[in-house]
C-alpha cells in the first residue's frame, strides 16, 4: 500500500515551473501558432473581411482549392525503420542557384492590402531564410523596392503578358536590370476567374467604404491605422489602379497570348524562364521541347478555372513524361511541410507557397512571415526524420501513396491519373 505523507513545499516547487510572461503581444500570438492553419485563424481575426477573403478565397465554388488541399491530406507516407536521420539536409539547387529549403515564396498581388509591410516583409523573410522570393506583376512594391529588401538573395519575377505589350516588355527589362534571376511567365490568366467572395464583399483597388466595411473595421483599428498612415496602396508596376479585381485583370490581360509572345519575352530575358500555370502532361512536354528552363504545375491557387486539375495529382505523370533532368515545380494547396516533402518525393524539384505566407503576413507582418517559414521548416525536417531520410535526394515515390478519393471514370483526365499510387 502506498505510504501517505503531507505535501512537502520544497518538492512541490521542484515540480512546478512558471512560464515567463511575454509582454510583446505580437510575439505572444505568433509563438502560440503551431501550424499554418493557426496563423490563418489569427489572420482572419485581425484583418478586415474583404482583404482576408481576397487572400483566402478562390474562384466560383472554390472546388479547385479545396480539392488541392484534400489531395495533400490524402497522402499516406511509408517510413523506413532503423534508418537514423539525426541531421537532415533541406537544401536544394534550383534554376541555377541555391535554396536552403525546398520552397520559395510565390507571387501574390495586392500584398500590402493584407498588411502594409507587404512584399518587403516577404522579401526580407525570404532573404533571412535563404529561399527565393517572387514578385507579382500586380505587386504593391516595386521591382527596385523588392531588390532593396532582398539585396543579396534570390529574387524572381512573375510576368503577365498585357494587352499593351510594351508594359510587359518594360517590366521584363526592369527585373533583369535589378538582378532578378528567374522569370515566371504566367499562362493561366487570359481572363479573370469568377472570385465570388470579392464580388460579394465589393472588393476593389482602392478599397471602397460601405456601411458593412465600416462595421467590419471597427474591431480592427490597428489594420486601418496601418492602412491610413502608410503610403497609398497602388500597383507598383502598373498605372491603372481603379476597379474590382476582375475588372483590372480583364482590362490588363490578353486572351490572345501565345507561343509567339513567349518567344519575344525569351529574347528579352537573360536569366532562367519557367512557365507558370501548366495543367496537363501534353503542355509540359511541349514546353520542354520548346527549350524553357522549367514549369510550375499550378491552377493559380484555384483562383482562375474552378474544377481545374489538381497539380499534386498531375505531378507523377508529368515527371514521367518530361524525364528527371527537366525542372518541375508545383504550387496550390500547400499548408504543411509534409505537403512539400510529399511533392518532392513524387518528383517536384521545388514548391511555392502563397496563402501560407500571406496568413503569416496578416497575422504579424514580417515576424509573421518568419513564423510561417519556421513552421514549414520544422514540419519538413520532422517529416524527413520520421521517414528515415537525411536529404531531399533520398526521397522517392516509394515514400508516398496518393490515396484515391477522386478517380476519373473516363475522358482525358483518366490517363493523367493512371500513375497515382
């Protein structure tokens, strides 16, 4: 029988450890975020509805986005046992240069609307982490401003081909002059997708105030203080700023974009060029044969064509078709470092994060972006250790099974999915 005694105060104190209070509110809330979804919750609480929904939302019924995320959740890993991996190497060479992690920051438009530090926070965090940062044509910080924020790191530029071709040509020249090393030639936006959340919220650039937006802003005075006491929100690379997102895109983009335009841009651009927005095997092979440096399998984060192919599902078949030496990157739906590990295992050379970084930005500015990168880094390293691999090069298709929640019953998609394990 257990012998009872009166509690000994000294022993009790040995068992108790009081946490030092954190008086910095931003640091306290970011430290409490353990996942990207935690950062999303903070972002939603701190950001007006129209700005948050622009980031969080997708096209029409948002099926493409939800399916992309579901595809990553429908992954089964196959770890090896008795394969110690006390140290893991997460570095990768991508498009002629290094990255300390197998992901970079994707191009996002209107970024200062989410939080006023905008692209400068993203570029600065990317520089600190040793990963590439990609500036959007629709960015709210200039090419030169991003270069100043990330003077020694890797900067990439995402290009839309405009109706006025000279605008695109001049942006290409400026990015090259600023030392950006890779151009993302984007092909999935001939017209704007139907982003219904934005329409319902009356979202526009600049923001239009209504009774609803004012009521929604009352509990978020910090956002409005930042917005009203920092430089005017406008596109850094374009002169047109008025209207809804759809109106701006439709006015600027050209549905006649073709391989001829790609040839012109290739002649102007001295660095690496990748095609962003590829969504089938045939185009992947055709682009490889055309001599580009790589592709990004992407459905634009589900923001263009709803019910578009899931990039992660396409990945194995594309890799098989283009061979091992051709650069294949992937985005859309990545919310966990395990998603990135699974992508690399199935053939991706690199991945890009968009919303995951923006949730961090909205949650805490530059510190929030740092936190998002740190979360993903930790998840990548832990997943690799649990799989029993010490480097990204050791990851292979045998580590992953894509569980078949959605299986085509026929049509052109059936073949593309036939390699899903």
